């Protein structure tokens, strides 16, 4: 089994896309912060 390490480099939000397709009050993902590390298989 292969394990993959995923590191969050930055979080961002495209305000134009959020305004067009999102909901009011939409922000960047609050669960992921720069530097977080996740492992997946």
C-alpha cells in the first residue's frame, strides 16, 4: 500500500467565483491551515 503525504501550503478564496457560485458569507476552508499535514492511502 502506498501512503501519500499532503501538506497544505496555503488557503485562498477566489472572491469573484464565490460571489457568482457560492453562498453569502462563504470564506476559505476554516478546517485547513497552512502547514497542516495529512496522510492518505
